[in-house]
C-alpha cells in the first residue's frame, strides 16, 4: 500500500476514534522496534492502535501478523517509558475498508 493510502486510512481511523469518544494524543510514534499509528485515551485507558486497510476486512486483518503485534508491543513499551506513564493500556486495531471501519480491541495473542 502506498504511504498516501496509509495516511488516508489513518486519518479515517482517527476520525472514527474521535467519534467514539477517544482523545488522540499522538500519531506515528516511532522507536527502533517499529511504529504505533495512533495513541489515544478513552476512559482512563491508553490505547496503542494499529491501522490496517484493504479492499475487504479479511485482507486487512491478515496483515496483523504475530511479528507486527510483537513490534507494536515493544514500541508501546518504549512510549510508556519515554513518557513515564503508569496507566492502564491496551493494544487495538482499526480496520478500514471502502465500506466500513471496525475497531478490534486487545489484539495481543
């Protein structure tokens, strides 16, 4: 997927999260392990959100691999330490397709 398409999907995911009551606190946080697309708060829980898009739901979800989840966990840990945060947190995914946007909470295996 091109970077432009990824940016569009991330913007749609942010809009969706905001409409669901989330507060977006950071986007595209990088560490040596990888990237977290969106970091948001809701109900005193910090959410590290991976955004995946595709022509259909199944194709997008298949891109959430164990390796990607591992990198997401490591990068989330860096973010927590860098910002000295001690709060509840979880790892989620937002799936963006031409016809829907879906939130999958707690994607860790």
